């Protein structure tokens, strides 16, 4: 059964209440988040309750820092798809707006978690905060839950056996460094950008490398450069490729784009939504003396991408 995405917390019917829920931003649904979700799953089994996740859209950081640089690791559709294999049946996406931002921790626990969602269990991470000014803590949530009728579990910090920190901030650090292997190790899958294919300047067509172009929107900007990629098409096919992510110094553009050359593919993807894994960063962005030099480098990049992809088989989906 597909995961059910529920927006809003007021006036929910009884059949959408009563879950054991993992609560937090859950941006990336990385391996650290999965420990919290596992705790919620254990509670769901014990209580005979549905398993849910509770997150926010937009991310609270975007509300409080509207001018902050893009930082998201996934969109809502990707979050739902990442949660579904973990057994999550419902994703409650709560609008983080002026009302939510002004709520005290007590009001959030009572009105949203207690009355609105009617949760039976809340699973949170050790660093979970909630309420205006981040005044609520896991300990205070336990006290509120005791009064409101739901139990609370707190998951300690999780690092992997090699000491790799499993956090969203660690993923962002890896992306900023262009270390896609480290980002994937934390996420448990490659970092991926999903978006609608838009029209570019079509310059690639003139040199035999038509690209599928996707705006980055609010995604965290990985290190600019050229990447080996795998792209999932709307029909389910996965196509290997090579992509430039950035502003192309030779033909500079106003906003960064992900421009993917799909190997051995022909077809019109304009207006369709695709998701592209950034498997490995091959090099940084470069300027060239002319189109001939650019074409030579693109061929070299394509060869390097095929080698990198052969060395990094796709994870099971």
C-alpha cells in the first residue's frame, strides 16, 4: 500500500489519527533518521498502531531564515518515497507558517500532536527541539506526553562503525566538498535532484550532446562541476549519463542548472519530472578556448562517467 501524504493537522478524521510517529525535519531520511523511524516502528508494533512520520513544509529553517542559501536535501515527493520502504504508512506534512512558528512547546504538544494528530507514540532524536525559540526538548516532550496520553522514545546520536557522523549537516558538508561517496554513505543512497525538465539555450544539441535541464530550486548546491549520473524517467527507466551542475563559465547562465546528457537516449522530456542521482564528481567547472576543446572534454567526461558508474552499481530500489 502506497504511503499516504497528509497535509494539515486540524479536523482530521479518526482513521487518520492514532499513529506511532517519528517526528522531525527528516530532511534526507538518512541513516540517523532511520534509527528514529525504527523506534517508532517498534512502538507501532507494540501498540498495534499505524506507523507515521511527521515533518514540515517548508522546512522551519526556511521560515525563520527566508534569505538563507538553498539547503534542502530532498523534496516532499522524495521524502515520501524514502519513507515508504521503511514501512511508514502516513507522512504528515505540517505547514510551517506564522502560526506554527509562534506556538509554544506546550501548545505544539497539546494542539498539534495531541488533539490534531492524536498520536499514540512520538519517536524523536536526541537533539529534537520544538516550540517557539526551540524551548521544547525530548525531556519536556516526555512530560507533555505523560499528561496528554502518548509515550515518547528518544534515540541517541548514531554514528556508523567508522565514526561517520550520520546527520543532515554532515551530508551538506560532503556535498559542498563534492564527496558524493561520503554523502551516499550517510544517506544510504546517492544524493538526487528531482525536477521538471525545462528549456535551456539548446547549445548542447549543436555539438551532439542534448541535455535534460533541471533547475535546482531550494536544493543544497553541491560543489559545481561535472558528475556521473543516473536518471529515473517518468516511465521507470533508469538511464546513465554525465551532467554539468553549475553556471558553465564558457557560456555563463544566471542561475545554476543541472544539465544531464543521457547516454543512448532519444526522446522529448520537456515538462516531465525526472530524478537524477549524482553518483560521482568527475571534475570542477572549466572554461574552454572554443567549441572543439569543449567537445573533446565532453567526450572525456562521458568516458570517465561510464567508468565511474560501472564501479558504482545502482542500489536496490
